[in-house]
C-alpha cells in the first residue's frame, strides 16, 4: 500500500503536549485556508507518494525514543486506509496515536475510535459554523460538496468526540487572523458549539512570517496577546466551564 506523505519529523516534543512523538505529514487537503502554514502539503503530489513499509521502518527506528505517533497534514483523514494501517502498526509497538485534523471526515475518526486506536485529537475549528464565513476562511466548498455539508460533517465529528471524551485527549484550535477570523461574535459562535465538550481550546495567534497560501496575508500584523486574552475573557464570561489557552 502507498500513501501521499509529505514529510516526517522523527522526534518532536512540541506537537503533542507531554509526549515525545514522531509526526507524519500526509499530503492532500480538502481545505484551502488562505492562512495555511503547511501549504506545500495541500496537493496530492506524485513526489510525495511513499510505500507504507518505508513509513513503518521510520516508526520502528524511532520507537525506542518516542511514546507516540502523531498524524498531521494536509489532512490525514482523506487517506483512511493508510491512516488506519499505520495507526494499528504504531499500537503494536505500544505507542499512543494522535491526529491533527479539520474534522471534515467523521467516518475516518469513527474508524479510529471504534478500533480504540485514538488517544489524542487536535481538531482545528477554522471558523463558526455559518456558511459565508466558513467558506471565506476554508475555501472548502466544491461542485460536489457544499460548505453547509462540510459543516454538518464537522459537527458529526464533534458528536463522536463527545461520546468518547472520557477516553480521548481532546484539543481544539482556532487561529485568530486579523481581517478574516477575529470578530468577537465569531469566536463566541465557536464557543457555543463546543461548550460541554471535555477539551482544551487554544486560540492561536496568526503569524504571517511562516509563509501562507495567500501571499496577501504576509503584510498583516499578528493579533496581540492582549487581543487574544480579551477574546478568551469574553468567551468565559458566557461559557465559564470552557478551558481556553492562548498561544502567542
């Protein structure tokens, strides 16, 4: 079996809190977020096509130094069979399994959960679940799938997590981008959707110098830490049980 894998970080201490992990970046994504930092992994490029046996060798090589494997992207859930195969393989070595995802493929998440393969999920909540702002941020709608259908799928993923929140470490992430995804009401809409989920929600500072899919964003200043703290305060006024972190 082969998969589109854009890169591998053998050892990471920053991508999964309190764990040392190997990070595997699947290429190919169904979102085209204009602020995307991993823009090189958006497409299914032939140069990224790899045999899973080579990915497994990398996991074996690192297994003595890590306690987890984290699948990122791109969007790993688009390559469900390869994802499941590698997750099962990691579990055989006693490693924990995590995934970073946009949540648009609930069937892949459900498959991981049903086989008890998932220990950690970092779910990117890109925008409130309203068609106009969601499509503006993600540019995910196509002739075959409307933004409202994608939103429905993400809500289904959140529902799966709510049913399994006692056994999965859940982190939600929202990037605050000036001029695009920054308004208090938009952040509050997200807070309303995730209220009641046992998770940590991180409000991330947009940083333009990492290089973005849309070059126009390279001239936008990052939101200040104080601005993010104010958003956090407004959310916790209304939803006091939300655990919110700031990354700036």
